[in-house]
C-alpha cells in the first residue's frame, strides 16, 4: 500500500493534458494500485493520474458500488442533467455547485488494455465527467455556479 501525494490546485501539473497509455507496464499497474490507496485514504470517490503528478490518461473511481479503472477514457454519450455539490481532492475543504449530465457512457481500457464500456448514473456519472476533465487539465471550479463553500469535516 502506497499513498501518493495529492497535488493541490495551483500546481501546474493539474493544468496539463495527460498522455494516452499505449501499453500496460508494471510501473503503471503500481500507479493504479497507489491511486486507489490514495483515493480511499482521502475518502475520495475518484482520482486522476495527474492529481498524483503523473501525466497519463488513467482514472480510478469508486462511488461505493465497485472500483473502476478507466484507462484512456472517452465519454461517448451523455443524457439528462443533475445539479449538486461537488468537491475535489485537489481542493480540500471546499465544494461548489456544478451541473453535470445525469447519465454518462464512457469507453475505456481496463488494466489489461481490454476495451470496455461503462455506464453511470447520478454520482458515478458526475465522477466520470469530473475525472475525465482532469485528464485534459481542467478543474471543476471552472464550472462552479456561485461561490465555493467551505466543507465541514466530521472527524
Ligand atoms: Zn478532482
């Protein structure tokens, strides 16, 4: 188990476009495992590779249903709309209201570079959109409606 340092908004790496993965390597498998460890350690539901400083198109998501690894994800269909609070491990302690599709279909590769399609609704759809934007160097704050709010953590 290895927790990596989550980069905080203002770090240049979060504004960079990540590169496609062409081949799975032991090093990238380790990265995926570490991303899950890091996400769970921070109580997050999603993490993109550039949030731990690696410019590769890799996303991990777990909204409480199943852990998902999305390599080279491409959103191929969206439908509906949801508006609600959203946060990011790269902006700890703050959240904002963001409107997202309520349904997303994403094409990606798994850890064996086999292509698959994942459909998500609600929180999973929100997480897929949020994480895919990270890979293109964008943060959710660009889409926040109104002010950012402080989040109270219960320890
Ligand atoms: Zn984020």
